C-alpha cells in the first residue's frame, strides 16, 4: 500500500494569523505564506482521478482551523503539527522543519509519496511509476538549483551524505520509504536538530535529505514520470496539461496570485472539474 503526505497552509485563517502575530511574524511580507483557497481542491481531484490506488492521504496542518471547510475528513487523515513534531519546535512556519519529522507520522505506510500542496496530478499514473520493488523512482539534475534559500537547503542536505559532486532531485513528488526516513533521521539526528528553525534560513535542510539517503544506499531507479514546473499561465502550463503527468504551479511572487488567474482556473476546471471523494 502507498500513502500520500501533503502539508498545507491557509494564510487567510484568522487563528493562524493570530499565531504569526504572537510570534512576531509579519506574514504579509513573507511570500512563502500563501493560500490557494478552493484551488487546492484540484490537488485532491488529481489524486482521486489519477492515483486511485492510493491508500491514505495525510494532510499536515498547524491546527484544525487550517483544514479547508470543503474537505471530507472521513476520507483524509488530518495530522496536526503537534501530533508529529516535538513541542520544542512549535509553532513552526517552515516547511523544511516539518519535512524533517515525516517519520513520526502515525499509521503512515512504508511506501509514501510526499507532495507539495502546489503539485497536481494531470495524467493517470501507476504505483510502478514511483516504486519498483523496494526502490524509489526519482531523477536528479547534475547541479544544484540557483534560487536561494532553496539552493542552500539542497546543498546542506547533499553535503551531509556526500563529499563531492552536485545533485538535486527533480522538484516533483518525492517517493520515500518510511523505514529509511527513520533510519536517516536517527543517524543524523544531531545535524537535523541543529538545522531546525521556525522560519526558513540558509542553514535548513529539506526533504531531499531522505531522497539523498536512498540514493546513497543505491535505492533509486530512473523515473519516467513527466513533471513540469511553471508559475504563470503561459505555453509552459499548456504543455504541462497536454503532455505532463504532474505539474507544479508555484505562486512565487506575492503580488501575482497565480491561483486566482481565471485562465488557469478554467484550464483546471476542464481537466479536474468533477467533485471527488475527498470533498464534502
């Protein structure tokens, strides 16, 4: 059985806004905090339509008030940060920190897919597209990314395991093995704890640490899944919908809310317009 794990932040949630203020965080100036509103439905519709073999979907949120009001909680396992992240690191506003503790999620199966909440499954895929026997299917660039602090997170994660070279996993779904995530965490626990912060900083590591660990142990196979990234409605998004299996639509510029673009909404309504079991 294969599970899905996806973290989510609703920056319009009044309770969440209150906690940011109490912790001295001006969320309006932090472009990592953004909400998708109803567009997040397309994540679940993509899973229901194109990954119908998935067992459980785990939604990671800070509090119950973060759960979308349209979500069917009888078909989605809602996991609060306090349920898997040590109290000393809470509250946290850093996905890198959240990712370090994935191995603590109760009931999570050995094989799972880690999604970002801006990744959407466009075409039907099979379990063998992500796992082959006890190995994961993942491709790598032979260089580190250029954007920071993401670049530094990749470098920190890579350098903990390798002494030379450069590799970055394709910025897509990360297939992972829970036993190996736990094994890696225990082996490098001090390094991981030293990297943890409430907000993103250059010293963080990210979920790629666990992918790199699988690479180090020769547990990676080539992936044939077509993944396309874009942050606006353009020919790249059109190609993603036509030819891609999974598309990531990043809202990197806080002044340009790509999820509100009527062209993007029209396109996704056309391919993922049907209500699914994960919705009320």
